[in-house]
C-alpha cells in the first residue's frame, strides 16, 4: 500500500502548493446557508443561492489568502462572474469545435455562427503571426 504525502514533495510543485493550500483550509467548515436558506415559501431562490456562494467564496479566500509558500505567498482571486464571463462560458463549446472539431463540425460552426467563427479565426491568425517556428511549441510566442 502506498500513500501520498501531499505538501511534502520536493519534486512536484503543484502537489506541494496543493498541500500548503490544503493545510491552510484544514478544518474549515462553510455552511451552504451562510446568508440564509435558499429555500423560501415560494420555492428555491437562485438569488439567495448565489448570495450564499459569493459569501462562501469570500470566507474561503480570506482563509487561504497570503499563505506562506517557500519565500513567497499564495494569492487567490475570485473568478469573473459578470455578463462577459457568462458570454465566454457559453462560447466555450464552440471554441472547442473551432480548435479540435472535425472539418464538418467546423463548417457547421462557420455556417451557423459566422460572427463567432470570424472572431475565433481573427484570434487564431494573430497567434500564428506571433509564433516563432524555430522554438519548441511551449516557448514559441514572443
């Protein structure tokens, strides 16, 4: 039997960081009804649920913010939840079709959503123009 000692690895920085963060939020309990129950007389309140989630995120970030990590500190930030973030979330599946889809799927995307396809093409062409072909792909942008 083997076990992982998360946070004690000298070789894997991701494991080490996860272990440090895990110790920072150890024994932290955040109730799902921090600002009140999402169940109302009229049924489930999505707004109250969202308010509870925002409060829970704030409590978690407060707990793990500025945790020492070697000679640095770990800083975490709340992800975007505004209208633009929601638009980008809905575009994700189309982006995956643009990047990895078959030619038929890409043609369908081009026909059904030409503006979005053009937006993806513009960004992809910009990426290609800035590529250094002689470097390894992970270090090829300048």
